[in-house]
């Protein structure tokens, strides 16, 4: 029986990612960036992810999957 490869989508950029690579529903690139921004701004990670979802950088990234 053949198995099919399932992929999920990053909630920031929309890139297809293997489920085992997702962290907080983010691809590795967006996860690393969100952690960096959260540390720099001293805000919670979920708040930063929410702010980033509506920002121009991730709107542009979502158009081309990074």
C-alpha cells in the first residue's frame, strides 16, 4: 500500500511544510524569525506571531513561499 506525503501550511507565510517540521504551526524559517522578534521586543511569542501575520513582510513572503 502506498503512503502519501501530507504537508501542512505555515500560518505566517503559507509555505508547505512536513508536519514533523512544524513548530507552533510555523515553518522553521518563520519560527526562528518570530522567536528572534519576540526576544528583541520583549513581547510574548503568540502576540508577535499575530502582529507578524498582518505585517507587510509576511504578506509578501506568503505570495512566494519565502
